[in-house]
C-alpha cells in the first residue's frame, strides 16, 4: 500500500473545498491536467467498444464516406454538373466528406454524451468536460482510417499533394475544436432539455448544406461570402481541399475567420459548461 | 490530531417531485413566457422544497472509521454524495484534506463488451487510480476477485457473482487518504462479503479515514470506531458505536401489530413504481396467538398491489431480516417458478410461510416486486417490523424454557473414547 502521510503532515495534503455553487467559475486547468489519464481511458474505451459485435468492424469508417462520395459523384458530379475546381469530382467530394463526417459524428456523440454516461456522472466525480472531450477525440481513429482510403484515391488519380499537406494536423485540431466547442453548449443544454437529441440530425443536415462539401465555396455569391464564412466548417473544409488536392486558392481569410469563431464558441462553451456542470446530477 | 474532514452547516435541498427527466425546451419557454404574467398576478406557483440534509456539522479525524446509519431517506447517501463531489450542496461548507476515493456503487463504468482486464483498468481510472498504480496491483486485484481464468473474457459472459467480485476487487485496492463507501457490502455472497469486510478492516488499520454507510449493523459495529445517526436529514446522534446503534434500533424500529392493514404508500422505497405495494397485513392465523407469529409457527402476509397496466410478474418476495440487517428468510416467488397476473388497479396477493424458523424477537420485513430480468418495480426494505413471540405450548412433553427455540434436524451418537 502507498505509505500514509503521517499526522504531522496532514497540513501538507491538498484541500478540497466544497461550497454551494455561485455563478461563473474558473476552468481549473490544473485539475484537468490531473485527470488526463482518465481522458485517455475514456477515449480508449469508446474506440474499443465502438465496433465490437459488428460484422464490418472498422470498415464502417470507410464505407460511410465512400458510399456518400459515390452518391454525390453520380448526382451532383455527373447529373447536376456541380463545378469541382478542376479536381475530379469523386476526389473533390471525398476530401471534404472525410473531415465533415468526423465533425458530424463527433458533434452528435458529444452532444448526447452526458446523458449517455449519466450512470457514470451520477456516481463518480471527475471534471465533466472529459465526457464530451472523449467523444470528440475517439472519432479521430475513424478519421485516420478514412484518410488511408483518400491516399489510395490520390494515387489512383495521380494527384500529388503540395507542401500545403503539412497544415493537415492543424486542420484536424481545428475540426476537433469546432466539434468540441459546439458540443459543449449542446451537451450542457441536453442535460436539462432532452430536445437536443431530436434536434441533432436536423442540425447536422442543415449544417451540411451550409458547408462546401458537395459544392465549392466559389459558387457562393461574393456579397454573401462574409456571412458564409461565419460557418467555421466552411473555412476548414476549403482548408482540407487546399492542403490535400491543392484546389482553390489558399483560404487564408476564411480560415482566420474560422479560427476566431471556433475560439469564441469553445471558450464560451467551456465557461458555460463549467457553470452548468454543477447542476447536471440534479437533472440527469 | 487534526481534522481531515471538516463539515459546517451543510445542507442540500431538492424540489419535491423533482423529476426533470421530462422537462423539455417547450415547457421552459412556456414557463419563461408566463412567468412575468404570473408575477404580475402575484400568484407564482412554487413547488415546495424538501431538505434532504440540513445543518450537518461534524469533524472527522485522520484514521477514524465513521459509520453513518439511519433509515432510508434519512440523508446518508446525500451526505456521501456531497462529500464525493457528485452533487453540490445548497448551503454550508466541507473541507477535505487528502486524496478521496468514493465508492457509491460497485462497478461504475464497467462496460459489458470489455474484458475483465480492460474493465480493471477502466474502472480503476474512473475511481481515480493512476495507470502505474493499476499495473502494480493488477495481479492482486485479480487474485482477490478469484477470476484469473476469465481475465480476457468480456464481462458480459460473467456470472453476476464474478462481476461483483471483480468490481469490488478494483475498489478494494484503491489507496486514498479518505475512502467513502455507500452500502456496497450488500452485494455478493456471504463468503465474499466477509472478505470485503476484512479488506475494509485492513484499510482502516492502515490509518486511512473511512466513511461508511450500511444497513448492516453487525458490519457497522465490527468496522467503525464512531457512528453517526441521521433522521429526516438531521444529525441526531454521534458517538460510540454501541450506544448509537442501540439508540437507532430502539427508536427507529416500528413494530406493527398483526391482523391490521399497514399503509405503505408513504414508506420510502426503490424501484420504478409501475406496480407497487400500497398496504400489507400479516397474521399467524392462529387465534391462540392473537395473530402473532411464534417460533416455528405459520405466518401469512397479505399484500395489496397497485399496477398501472395489466402485467405478469415473476418475482415477488417477503424478506425477514434481523434488526442488524442480516437476511434470515427470503420467501421469493421465483423459487417456486410461479407468476402473478396483475390487472390494472388494485390487486390482492398472499404469501403463506408454513413455518417461521426464528427465535422470538423483532424482525424487519422487506417487500419486493420485480421481474427475473433484474427490473425492480417496488422494493421496501424495511417496510415494517414484526414481533415473533415465544411458543408457550408444551412440545415433546416439555415446555421450552427461556428464549424459545428453533428446531433443526439432528442426531446424537455415543462414541467410544478413541477417535
């Protein structure tokens, strides 16, 4: 057993102060750091469990974006003739679908995560933010698998990425931050109002139309561009296209707007989540 | 000695009937829209508050093993949940020195699809262990749980006994400065319970501080150096275990007379409430005893059950336990393989025990209604208490003296001196 602190040293032990909730509180990053191993285990569990007892297993991570890409290619690419910035339409669509599907899945999972884990949340204390954070992080494995197929497609179409590919990690982090930021608000709301669960499929669908996944953002009229850029996923998806297949111009301004919007939503979400997490147990 | 837990005027209140599960955004919007109107009318309807815990002040010194006792709903679990930081207090303060581990439930976070090994790591991390700590104690945990052979089998294939043993084993190897335990010893078989108790002893002897809630007075007496009694959210006694336990048993037990319907609607309980006990009556059906049960005599329980819908239940039980919480008789319908058809509204049923093999004394009666899939419709433990009286009639030609007796099958042999 771990040696016990002698009575003389009790004063040296960390003190936990329990007080009634009062308004806004700090984010307490030190405590978050202490619980980093739990975050790791929660992510690890999500990944381990996700495809247990499924016939296709991790293939699902490929099947979904790939089939969606095929449908998009037939209808938008071939039949409607949506422009694709000089890149073959299948690649154009797939490059966008992979990060989009990660974002959509992470957002959906994380938004309902508190309620899904209510057994855990009502029995053990830990920083509640770990629950949505783990849901967002666990989706990264699917993202990585889907990227492998993308590499194959690039090879097939003979597309060689430029040095811009090095910005990929940054774009992935940005996507995670966008999903976490939005889901912090939604998860906190969902603890109290279960409407969020019904809202999610609808929200994701609308959001998809407002994001240049099936079409390039170049089709958006210039005067609508500033409003359009307020959707952080618009800049991110254009960023992925630019980084991987070199289509379009460097999306500097849209990306900068995305970063600003994401930071605002994320920081606001963290504080809002901290403020409401104290009452989760009373309503879960 | 310095206090490791200092609690001052701690309180938690809830809204009566606070079932926020069905609150929707629409309700909130309607309420928000109508609130100013109602305020104008001066008729703001307020749901009443109840205090689950109030004015709790006490200190716990390092190395103390503090038992919390009281009837269901007395505020024990609320206090533990506040100290575990799972719920926030409404008022007051609590300062805790050192690392806390709390065990409000066995197997929190266990995932049925994961193997024993994986769940040990996951559960350990959830309870606050570092990975290095789990690595170090892994073999010990496995040996304690006696599930070495199934370490790489998903726990969904475990028997419920194995599952419980594994879950408790992880918890038993936590090494916090302060351990908070809520009624987890109520699970598992007798041998394993003894093992768990032994382990808790070990933790306590080590000088760690333990807060312990249990209905099992024998366990509390054996384990605790100090006991606090709670009633209706208030701390009513605090001191030496023997004294406080005696006070609890004397004041809190409420014997109900035979042949009278005992209303149960207001009794605290667990379960979904889809079907529930509303009243019960018991009787030996023997006029010579005025309805009282006597040692080795018959005892019949009459129950009135209300059900929301027509349903068939396959698990109903009457449990008799000693005042210290040891179960002595469990008359469970499942053992007979029988079912009970309930119609919507009021139903009557009867459980007849042919012989009550109990010595004279006071016993708690628990009532259970559920199904074999582990669903609990209604569980009252205790629902009420009864007296078992001495049988004054002569048997085998003699009148038993003293404390009554419980017959058992036995033989006597005369042996020669050499074994």
